[in-house]
C-alpha cells in the first residue's frame, strides 16, 4: 500500500532529524502562524563557557574558591549554565565539595549547602534586592558585552560574578528567516536571560521582537496571550523553564540533544539531531502533506 501523506511526512521529518510524535501533530505543524524561540540552548548552542570569574572585593574568596563553591552548588542541576560552571571548575582542576539540600528554581537559579555555607547561583536580577544595586555593577558590565552574568551569593551576601558566553547556532539566522517567510510573521525571542544579553544575541539572529527576564509562567503567559488572540503558535525550547509554554502552544518543539526530560516529554516534536534548520523544513513538509490529504 502507498503510505498516507501524513505518515510519509513523518518518515521524511525523521530523515531531517525531527521526531514528530503523531499524525495529528504532523498535520498541525503546517498551520502555525507565529513562532516563539527560547534563547539559551535553542538559538544558542547550549554549550556556554565561563569566560570571567570575578570575586567581589571584601568577601575573602579568590577566583578558585568562588568557582569551586558555585560549581558544587550547580553540580546537581541540568541547566546549560550549570554545566558551564561545573566544567570550568574541572578545567581548573578544582575539587567539587558535596552539595546538600539542593533546590533549583527554573529561570532563577540554584541553592545548596556547601561546606556548611549556603550558596546561591543564578540571575542577578532575581537574586539581588533593590538595595543591593551596588553589587549589580560588575554583572551589568558583563551583560553589556553580551554575556550572561551569573551571581554567586554565599550565606545571603553577594560573593562574586561569573561571566558566561554562548555561541549562536550556525543555522539560527537562516532558521529565523525561513520561519518568517513560512508564517508571514517575524519570530519572537522569549528568554529568562537579562535584556542586555538577549538584545545582543537577538540582533545576531535577526530577531527584533525580544521579551527578556521571563519566568516560566511569563513564557506561558505570552503563548496564552497570542493563542487567545487567535494565533497558532509554535514554541521551540529546551529547558524545564520552557515546558509550560511548550504544552500550551499549538505546537511545542523541543531540542533533543541537550533538552531537559520534561521538555522532551511535553513537546509535540523533538529535534533529535541538533539542527534548528530542521524546524522550517518540517513545517514545509506538513504543508505539502496537507495539500495531498485534501
Ligand atoms: P533561557 O530562557 O534563555 O533558556 P532560563 O530561563 O533557563 O534561560 O534561565 C534564565 C536565567 O536564570 C539565566 O540567564 C540565569 O541567569 C538564571 N539561571 C537559571 N538557572 C540557572 C542555573 N542553574 N545557574 C545559574 N543561573 C541560572
Ligand atoms: Mg533554554
């Protein structure tokens, strides 16, 4: 028997490295008219590297001590930034003390007890109170050059800042352009990262519409808002922080290689090989299959 067009399209998508979970999803993919892309791990390679280690004066920690405490606290986390911090510590040959009472807050950071001290690592804007604004200066400086600044608090007080750099995926700009043509609308960047680093990266990817500093529920809110206005949104993301938005979207697509388990389970389709350009290719496959189904 000849395969029904939607099943052939699923097989074809597989050849592009995209796992489409059902024929219903394959059919729906071609109907999207808006796209929201996550930044870290989606538009970027998701293998960020620590490029600055800056202890704050007067806290008694040197670079290695700061990095070692931060890495110990980050060790249980699956966030790409956490892996960058752990790798940087290992590259310096630092030992990672055990972390106890680990907790993580998506879009914020992590907290753990290391050598009897409470260590928090995460977004400066989320961890610092307004009154701590003075401590934000080194973070602002790093962000101004397109880096993600990660703040380290020890026993509640700012102890240092790490500067992390991540590369745009080589096919990001082409993907943004292709999705604009396919949907007739320019994609939006939804990110938990700070507005300065986000703007830097969006410009490189050719994205004008940027929403930064978002918590997972804010990403969800943006998708609900568009869906409520009658848009059919495709969300592409990789993180725990993207899961609610992936679930609410007309189509949720997860990055497979480094994506979190919850994102992979929630998504309607998974990019198994690491190519973002497979997304517009799959939308086009759906359009062709639907033309044949009618
Ligand atoms: P994105 O939406 O770009 O994928 P996330 O929502 O995952 O970003 O993270 C948003 C911000 O929260 C990060 O830029 C970082 O400042 C902070 N953050 C979240 N998790 C961690 C972590 N494990 N370590 C350090 N910072 C974190
Ligand atoms: Mg992400």
